[in-house]
């Protein structure tokens, strides 16, 4: 029997865990604030992604994309 934290979580599971609405969880995924795996129209969160989201919520890790790193990579490509 596997523990709950070792399995993939749904958007509903994440909403319940962090007391958010499903809409808020989906928005955080769509804007890139939270990492997830997408299967068709469904969002699934691996145990590693759940740990990363917990760090983002706790404030020990910054969520989303590093815009400076992406901008630097794009400048490098265009040069």
C-alpha cells in the first residue's frame, strides 16, 4: 500500500490541501507559478512537484519562471 504523498495528486487534492479553489490551482499552473504534469485536460502533481509547491507556499523557494535567465538565453540565441 502506497502512502498518499508518494502518489500523484489531482488539482482537487492540491486545492483541498492548501485551502484554495480549483480555479486558483489551475490559474497557478497556467501562469507557470506551480509545476505540474498535464494529461489532456487534467493536471497531475508528482511527489517531487508537490514538495516544490510546498516550498513555494512556505516562501523558501520562488515559483514560476526566472525571467532574467530566460531573457539572457534569448539574447544569447539571437546574437
